[in-house]
C-alpha cells in the first residue's frame, strides 16, 4: 500500500502509515513482553496483528486516495502461456508494475532475512 500511495503522489500519507506501523510494532512488543510478561510467541502474534491492521488501513487509504485519473481495477497477475500474445499498452504497464512490485517484495524479504540471521 505504501508504494502505491507514493505512486499516487501521497508520500506524506505513506510516511504516516509506515510510522504508525513502526509505533504499533514497538508497542505490541513492549506491552506483551514487559507489563504482561506473555513471551515471544504472543509478541509475534501481536506484531502480526499490527501488520494486518496496518495493511487493512493501507488498503483503505489506497482506495480512498486514488486519483480520479487512475483506473479502479484490481488486477491479478495472469498466468502467461507460451503461445499467448505479448501484452501491449496499458496491460503491459500493469504487468510490468506487478513484476517490479514482486521483485521489491522478494528483495525486502531477503534483506530482512539477512538482517535477522
């Protein structure tokens, strides 16, 4: 959601969303580990819950902040067959965006994994 909001030129909204996620994660870990003394599994579940809530909030912001020029179509990445024609025009740009987004997601996961290992 953050990348889409930045693409829609709503960088401030994306920054606030990311900041709220960071604050929610810190609070989730602190509250579950120190005052409640519930342990790491509960802290992990609380962090997952804060990520879920932020993802829902991000999706709502994307829907609410969509510029009038943008198409309001949810696109799933189609499976390409070998004999399928090459996409042209807007379909090509959407597939390119999906490919680039997947690339960024994989890089982020690998980077996070390298930090924690």
